[in-house]
């Protein structure tokens, strides 16, 4: 069902500093920041040879990433994102198997404008999993 790893998301307390680290220290290509109010985050993507790193910073006081950073003030890995060929079918199969889809179970638009859903960490070995339409 899942395809390749699309990105590893890292919550960061300072988005500009994190972008500089990847751009200046590691020599990576880093996107401009993009605000995603519907997800409560501002993101930057670090391009890698075959995947990406998504840098996440809270946007607004009710951001789920704000809670993550309150528990992990230095930041850390927030979630893994995998591509799926048919996200609606994947959601159906996963929900039938007892997997909890976060939110209302409906697909939303992710940072790259493609349909996404998130799976509860308690069902995924303690890891928040994002699935994105490939």
C-alpha cells in the first residue's frame, strides 16, 4: 500500500535558523516558508536526492506543533510521510482494519497541495504517519 518515503517532518522552534542550518551548513536547497493556516503550521522543505525534510513551525497558538514543541523545546522528528497511489482506497482499508485516522477522517490538502491524511501514533508504533496521494 505505501510507496516511497516522501518526507520526514521535523518540528523546529526557529524556522529561519533551521532553514539556514540546512542551506548554509549542509548545502541543501531550502524552499521559502509557506504558511498553512488550515494545518496551523509554517513549513519549509529541504530537497534531498530522493525525498525531502519538512521543517515545521507553529502558526498560531492552537497549532498542534506548538504542543509538540512545548514537550520537546529543542524540536524533533514530528512525523513520517509516505506516498500512496490511491489515498481514498488506503483510508478505507486502514479504517476497516481498525486504524484511527486523525481529524474527522476526511482527506485534507497537504503542504504540496495533494490530498493527505494522518494516522494516530498509537496505531503506528508511536509514530505519527502522514499518507499523501502520490
